[in-house]
C-alpha cells in the first residue's frame, strides 16, 4: 500500500490557546480574571473550519447584515467581533446573558445585570433578553462615539480599514486584535456579507430551510456534497458551490469547460486554470472537483492511499492540496509520479 502524505510531516500543535487581554472602557477585557478563547473551537487542526464558527455565522449573519444596513458598519466586522468576543457564542456571558460583545453596564444602563471579575472584582456586564439586543447595542456604541467617527468615512467593504481603525481608536490593546479580526473574516469569507442586502440573506435562509435534505438523502459519493462539505452559497457563489478542504468547489458536469465555469461563477479564466493546474496537463472529468479558489497547503486528512492509475495531479485535484506541497511532503521531484499500485510488492 502506497500512501501520499497530505500534511506537513513535521509535528504541529492541534490546539492553540490565545489570551485576549483588552484594556478599554467598552467590551470584555477579561471575564473571570482572563477571557480565554480556545482555538480548538475557532481555528483548529489543518484543513478543518470550526463547526462552531460555521454554525454561529449561519445563525447570526442576518442580524449582522441588518445592522450594516441601518448603521453602515460592515457586517463582516460585526460578525468577526461577535465570533471573537463570544467564542462563537460559547462564552458564559453569551450563553447566559446574550451578551456577544462583552458590553459593560456603564452608568446609563437600566436593564438586567450580571457580574464577573474583570479589571476589578464583580464588574457589571449587561444582560439582554435577546442576542439581537446585544448586536444593536454594539452598533449604537460605535456609531455614537466620536473616536470611531473616522471609520464611517471608509468604504463600506473596507474590512481591513475597519479592523485597523478599531485597534487604532483604542477598542482593544491586544496588538494583534486587527489581525485576529482580519484572519477570521478571510478564513470564513465574511467579507461576502458586506455585499449582501438583508433581503438576500433572508431569501437564502428560507431556501436552506426549505431544501435541507433529510439525513437518509445525503449523498455519500466523495465527489458530491456531504454533511462535512459546508455549503457557503450565501458567500456570493452559485447554488451548486460547496466547500471541500475549506475551498469553494463545484462538481464537474458533462459539457463543462474552464471557460464556461469562469463565466458562470464570475471568475477570471486565467485564475481558475491556475487554481486547478489546467496548464499542467489537467483535464475536466465529470464527477470530479473543480476549485474556485487556490488549493490548500494541507489536506483534510493526513494521508491519501494511492490507487492504480492515479497521478500527483489527480491526487492534488481530489484532495484539494497544491501539487508543489505534495512533492515537498513526500520528498519527490517535480514531475515524479507515485508508483503504480499494481507494481507494488
């Protein structure tokens, strides 16, 4: 049996711990002394998006877009802050008090309150009846404070400018706060929300509810969508796009060509050919995968068992891993092919 390595053979840490220690008069700097986010929840082992984050996005994206429509705050920024501050809705403050942005009471708060040790013992945090109330409070805070006024002059889809501006305005003292937001936005393609209207989000939600397949109807073919291929059609792609190894992917149909797929999915032909190594001898075969973004450096699993007739190109295609990385991990020369299974002793 011949196996092709799909991930960096060097040991890597599957769980990373980040300590968020913010120092601002708004938001949660520490809860119960220090607020920890386990990246086993947010950005886990290679090739696997966090299901908790995906569920959080699906559940609250319409609220983030609604706030963007009314307050002109990019939905991607609101969503990323909600994910980061609440641990994708898993923090105690989020679960018990619907407070997804760590908003403290302040002197003008008249609603319910909860208390946690933060900068001082038993500090007051706001408790909401609904998560929507937390999102609205977040929007009103940013739009009402003069120190954030310059942010509202940025382009509506300038999420990087917003992330850096929030940090510069004193929203957080963590030196990597802007990077954390930007990484979340790009990892989960939250920037697509900035181009959507509330009607589009609601329409998508209704469509998903109506068409959600029963478990027995979910296809098991590796080249078809499965429960693990998280559908991201809300990200601006056509309905037949699914995620494989965190890459927006389509299944090749009879008659498809790179030109047709580029036109259908509004992508540059030269980029799609590059993403799928078409210039390196690749051809489109019905039932196989075609990627709308670059393949990843690592696979969704550690190994691929080589079958007779497979090449490094077909393995790269089927596993969503860049060919150059496959050669590197397996200590092979460019152009070298795996030994045919039929010839293995």
